[in-house]
């Protein structure tokens, strides 16, 4: 006889990102896509807001309210807050069903995490309500989400540009052949823009403004782009008063140039350490871009020109990792060796 409580259990995929956290529920798809941010009252210790509501407060809070990002460069920096954030998201999923609980969770993590850092991710997810937790490297998860032939003896090269890290990997036969994790990604580009405006225009702006500039007029190369500009408001660092300037696309491009070059150099390094037969496959298969950073205008064109291989942005790159985690948890037997440490005892089916 089947356990009657099986109908109240769900398996989930989690992309615990520096910028955004996403949750995929088996059979339902992506149900949570919110910023990895929390707002806390310092006086009482109370968590005031998490996710979308907390993001609205960035740069607009009084002294006694702190905006916390519990993940830095893909690594948990505040365990308790990460667990609180996950509890909030899990509760939101099962808002109308108090009996719902989570049987198994597959979580995407950067490739260079230590065992201790991986364990903290698993503990946070289990502490938030999952019965069992497994981790999978983000490039592998993104490749699964993009439906790439990762189990074939051919190269699938993926560059996943998130908020905190850029994950570069060459995948073949269901595993990562060579990889690199770079702490230069979307958040670094925002910092570059803030610093550039401060140094060149003596204007102080916040992160939301930098993010908007990057997305609206930012690009990796000028090739084929129309000239764009955008009004920017901030605080004049000389007078302390409000001030508005017009920023051009060439300024934003110049601000990000060094970080974009670092990403390109890292991709070169991975290709240089890849076995020759797999490098040959890249001429046919190309390179795939995923993550929010892949949406930077003309980034694919710049990489294609520099690498001399086809470069494609996968469909819906923002959700590739969580889709991969979701597919892995739905087809757990098929992807068992991808998501599980072989030294661990095999998971018991429910």
C-alpha cells in the first residue's frame, strides 16, 4: 500500500544565486524568482522583508534598517539569513497547504566550493524544510536546463554569468572536463559603473541606478550598436546637492571594459586546458551563454569574434540553472551520478 503522505511531498530544484534565488517544484515548474536580499531591523532583529519587497528598499532605508545579501560570490556569508530566506520561499510555495513538505532538493552551486561551503548549502536547505539535499555544479545544471547533450562524448562548453560568479566549464560524458570559477560577474559590472561615474563625473549613484544603466544602454562592444544615452540622477560629490547628468553608452562600455576582458581571458584559459579533441568539437558545437550576465548587449558577438567559434545565448538564460536542477530532481535516476557524491550512501526512493 502506498504511503498516503506521498501526495503531500514535493521534490524541488533550487538556484541559490548571489543576485536572485529561484525555486522549481517538480511537476509545476519555476514558482519562485526573487532577489536574494533581506531587510532587517537592527533594533529588534526582526526580518522586515525578503526578496522583491526587500529589493525595493535598497538605498532607501533609515540607519536602523540593514539590507543584507546572505550570499557573496555564490557562497553563503550569512547562514542564518540564508535559511530564513529559504524558509520564506518554501512557505510561499505551500501557502495553501500546511501539510506540504519537501522530499528531495537539488541545489546549483559554483564549481570551486569547498566541502565545508557545500555542506553549509545543504544544511541551509535541509534546515529550511527539505528532507534531503544534493548539490550540482552550476555549469552542469545550466547545460541540463539548456538540454545540451552532456552525456555524449562531445564538448558542451557553457559560460554561466550570474550575479556573483562567472562559471566556465567544458562538459563531456556527464561530467566537467575542465572549468574555472571567476568572481567577476553582474555585480562587479554594477560596481564598475558606480566607480566610473564617481571618478569621471563626481556623482554618487546607487546600485539600482547602475543596474538600470547596464541593462538599458550597456554593451560589450560598439559593433552594430546604435548610440544611446540616459539621464542619471545622483548626489554631486562637490556640493552634496542633487544633480543630473547624461551618460552615453560609450561611458558604460568603458566602465565595464576591464571586467569583460577578465571574463574573456578566463574563457581563453579554460579552452587552453581542454583536450584537443574536445576543442575541435567546439568549432562544430560552439559556446553557450547562460545567466543574467549573458543578456549584456553584444557580449555574444564579442566572444564570437575573439574565440572564433559560434557563440549562442540559450533560451531563457536567467532560469537555466534552476531548470536544470528541476529536470535533475524530476529525473533523479537518470541524473543521479551528476547530482550525487558517489562516496555517499544511495538515496532511498519514496
